[in-house]
């Protein structure tokens, strides 16, 4: 079977190509991708090329398909897996395989599996590690968001706290504690707000969200509202720290003059990391969530407080399979709805350029429908583009009904009416 896919050949060298997939083996599965959301990690891969830690082959000779936040349908199942999977089944994938201690992952390391493709061959290790996950919701875009949401879930689970005289770690954020999310009005930060205020098992009592972009803060506050947080027992504040003379004192005042139990950093910016350190209370845990591109990125931390105030520092890169399953479950139940992450929609023909220019493109997640041919367009720009294109005029009508959020109705219309790639 032929597939169309974005493959990486080297640094800043992404190509949309059509090529033949090998016939599946008895321990493999053939699948059709419907949607893939673009991750900043894919941009880092594109920039670094063979230098990236997850690259497995000589890319010039064995290019790999990019994209790791994807959802689709199973087409054909090898004989080994016929008892567990079936044709037509909708799926998502946990790409952090940790296969035999390697960093290999779909979207980085494989010739025939990645999210920016029309069809893929799923290798045996994905099923052997239980990383091919059944997806039961009725839209594809949430399946694509399950991987980034699992990163958020995993980060919350990776937090830890201690008690004097004991070496046991209490994993997770402090229940009914104080949480501050720094530089968090972007897509991943908004997902974290959603999870923090709707997590059914462990919520903080206070969540403070900061950013220096008032437009982004206002957008976040219009979707994840203070009133909704209050209904869930959480006091929520949005704060623009850009022009505040002493942001640390200002944020502490929102916590009754106290420092915070849990602090998350959503931008790899030295002053933000250092502010996080200053906000950390006794036995507090700082989560450096944002992965930098600079291998020499560093910031000053107060090691006096590491010793005497029991400060902890953690960083996570992706979630595990349990985090993915939790994400899929919470989304299927409607407990969380990370749709606010999506700000742009396009087809496979626009994916390579979007990956390469990702830091330059404002907004949140860029959602790619891989069997479609569409430019990458912001949801907020549908109405303007609709003045000359009836396809976007209809999408504008649909998304305006949902506060400019992507929806099942929008996806259904796009899949039925957008041109094939």
C-alpha cells in the first residue's frame, strides 16, 4: 500500500513524499491516520536532525516519518494480534515506548510509523508494550491530544513531597495545597489548568496562573473560568506579571502571604525558572515542564533552601502508558476537555512548513488532518478566509457557536468536505 508522509532527511529537511509501505508481518498492524497534532518536540527534531537523541538511523539513507500525537483507525491486523485488535477499531498510541532501554519512538525513530502520514505500519514492539491503545471517544482530535495531555498528567504525578523523619515520597501535587503555573497561558499550560481544577482524585485548593501576554490570559480565563474552578472547590487566579514590580510578593499575597507547595514552569526562560525557585515553600516541588532546545540552558537555584527547606526539583518528558490511559478515560468521560489547546487546523501538505516554523506561529496546537489538503489556518481567521471561500465560511459558523473552539461538528464537516491530499 502507498502512503503519503512527512519524512525527515536531516537538519531542517522535511519532505512530503509518497512511497510504498511494506506488507505487514504477522506481528504488525496496518493503520490509517486521521489526525496528528504538532508538538514542539517535532520542531526540535527537525532543527537537530541526526543530533536528536531519539534518531535511530542515518536519516539521509533511512528517513523517518515525523509526528507522534496521532489518532486513527486500524485497517489490517497481523495474525498474532487478531485476538486483541480488530479492523475498524479507533486507536491512539503512547509513543514513549522505552523499548529495551532505548529512546526509540514513533515520530522520531521509525521509517514506517509516525503521525504525519496517511497510512502507517505499527511495529510489534508497540503492541508488545501495550502502547497501542483503544480510543472510544467519537472524535479524532481528542485522540491526538491524548499524548500531550498524558505529558501533563505525568508531570502532576511526578511531583513529590516528604515528611520529616521518613524517606517515603508522597507522589503527586499536594492535595488541597497551593499550585502556581508560570508562563502557563499557552496550550500545555491551559491543559494543566483544566487537569488541576477537574482532576477527580487530587486537586489543589488554590491555582495561580501567570503569563505576560494579556490576550492569552483573557482567552484562557474565558474558557477555564474562575466560576467553574470555584464549583470544583478551587480558587483560581490569572495574573499578568509583565508590569508587576515584585511578582513574587504579588503571587505570595494571593496565597495569604505564603509560598507555594507546587510550582510548574511552562517556558524555558531563565528568569521564570528563578522566579519559580523563589516561590517555592517548605517541602515544595518545582516542576521544570518546558523542554529547552539549548543543551546548556541553566538558571540559578537556591541550594541553601534545597538543604534547609527541603526543596525538590523534577522534570518530565512525556507520560507513561498509565498516564495515557488516564487521559483517554478522562476525555471520554468529559471530565477534561483539552480542545482549547487547538488554535490552527490544516492538511498534510501544510505540516512540514508548520513544524519548521512552529516557534514563529502564534497560538496553541496545530491540528493536522493527514488525509486532507488544506493550508494551516487559525480558527480565529476562519471568518476572514470565509469571505472568499465557502468552506471556511461554514467552519467559521460552526466554531463561532463554541467560542472559537474546535468541535465534533467542525471535524465532521472538515472530513466530509475538505479535499483529499
